[in-house]
C-alpha cells in the first residue's frame, strides 16, 4: 500500500501557470516552461504595448538584466520580472 501512495504523490499534478510582470504589468503564462517569444506573445495578448521583435530581458535578483532570446527555454516562477524594449537598430 505504501508503494501506491508514493506513486500517487510522485505523479500528482503541479501548477503549470505562472503570473509574471512584463514592463510592470501582470501577465499570466499558461505554462511556466516557456520561451522568450512565448513570454512576449503572452504580454501582447495581455495588453502590454510591445512588438514581437522587441528585446526581452529578465530582471535578476541583483537588479541586473539578462537578455532572453526568443528561442531560449526558461522556467518562469510567480513574480518573475521582465522588461521588453525596442531593439537597437543601427544598420
């Protein structure tokens, strides 16, 4: 009986969604396992005034920012903060 209980606990569903902030606005991600492009898409759907080609940065606990490329896979947590700004086009 103990094995069954252990197996049920090991396979119990965990919350997949996360509420993050993008440019100081709340954005709900349906799946916390996401990409930079998916974060921007969710932010646009939530009404954050950004464009898909803008640059996404994660705000780190020390206040510094780390650029998250569109194809980068990350695991977001509730309360994570991101900034999205226009890219620097000096071509």
